[in-house]
C-alpha cells in the first residue's frame, strides 16, 4: 500500500497524525497524514522502560532483564527497531543480548535522570538546521515524552527531529553524525547543492559564534546592550536560515539580561517572545511557560533583577 509515494508499513493509530513508512536511504521514518500546525502536540508516549544513569548491573544484563519483563507486543516493538554500532566480529543471531543493547543505544532518549526507550519516537529520523520540524521533551511528573511541531508540517512531509546541535558546517555535521550516530546524513539540508550548502554553512557558523559571544555577557566581557544586539542578530540569522532551535531559551535569556539591567519593558517583551516559543516547543502548560509568564507580568520579580548596572538594553526587533 502506498501513502503519498511512500511505502506504508504500519503503526497507524487515528490519534497520531503520522504513519510509519520506508524512507529511501534512511530505513523507516514517520510521515504526516495531515497538515500539522506549529505548536501542535504530535505525539505523547510513555517509555517501555527507563534505564537509570547509575547501575551496578552490566548494560547487557540490564537491558535483557528489562526486555524480558515486557509483554510480547512491547518486546516485538522493541526488537523491530534498528541499530548501529554492533560489536565487530559478533554474530547477531547468536548474541541476542548484544542486539538488544545496540537497539537501546541507537534509540534511547533522555528521560529525566535516565534514558528511556519510546518505540514510536524512535522512528523519527534526524534533520539538520532548518530541516527538523519537531522537538521533544520529557515530563518527569507525567513520566511521558512529548513531541511538538516546531513548524507547520504539510501532509506527506517527513517528521524530523535533531539528534544533536547542528550549528556547524555540513562537513563537520557529517563527520560528527557518522562517528556518533553511525549514519551518513541524508536530510534536506545535507542534500543542498554546493552553493546553497555554503551559504547555509556560513549562517550556521555565524550563529554558533554569536551564541558564544552572547554567553560572555555573564562574565562581563560584553555589556547588556551588546548582548541584546547579539540576541537579535541570532534571531535574524535564524529567520534567514529557517533554523528555529531553542528560541524559547534564547528569548528567556534575553529577558534575564534585560531584567539584570533593570530594563522592565525589554524584559517584558523578551519574556512574551519566550512564552510564544516555549509554547510551540513544550506546550502551553509547561513549567517554563509559567515561569516566563511570571517575568512578563512582573519583571522586577525576576531573580536576576538589578544584579547589573542599570541600562536600556532594547527588546526584540
Ligand atoms: C533512531 S533511528 C530512526 C528510525 C530508523 N530510520 C528506523 O528505520 O527505525 C536512527 C537511524 O535512522 C537512520 N537515520 C536517521 N536520520 C537519518 C538521516 N538524516 N540520514 C540518513 N539516515 C538517517 C540511521 O540509520 C540511524 O541510525
């Protein structure tokens, strides 16, 4: 059965706005079955299990034990996942416990203090820079993972998240992804022609440098005005590149800088921007939205308020 030119494999639950399909060059992946609006909750998933950071058990024994505790359908969902980095010289047929560990290592996601295995989330492929269109977070209180649409996603478009920070050149990204994740990236940004790729590389590299510069405000290397100018430059480059990663955090940092310099009106407008982006990234009921709403309402109550010299730093442009 074909779906929008993709070969349909399964995992179609009406509540989920995507299906699992074959994606040439990437194994399988998730494709939208309808238009998904920026900020929409795409997936809520509970883990099959969570592995704590510290354990006395050997990794293979631990994963095998957790796998045995699952019911048959969950175990099957786990064993259907892909894996990389299998120990050289070992035969997967005769080393199922090593296969289970490799599956876990390839697919696990941060889940509070540990790493969790989420079979549907595991099917998301990676996209660099402007190619990724969903972001995930884990809620400790709900013990569930949430995936939100960072951008509008068209019906038939692949859902992609970012496995790592991609503010680096294509060559650097390719090397990093091959070494750490074991694949040659086939995302739309890595597939650009050379001229477009060079322009994208320049924007991403400039953004990385600007982020470094922004971070020097805390040690006093740049003042508040320069810091806010830098935040606005990052924002503008992000618009040009279509790279919208961590914008809630960027705006919240700018609100903190504004509050530190006792600039209430800039703190308010940056906090409002942070609320908007945290809502897309994490949902409107997230703790960070609530925290930032408090800054938008009463910037003087921000913990950093008046901790630096008084300055009019400027809001988002
Ligand atoms: C967590 S899994 C994602 C789902 C996987 N494609 C599947 O078939 O289940 C990670 C693996 O997907 C593939 N993959 C993910 N993103 C990719 C990309 N941008 N280009 C090529 N392969 C990718 C790689 O094989 C990688 O090891």
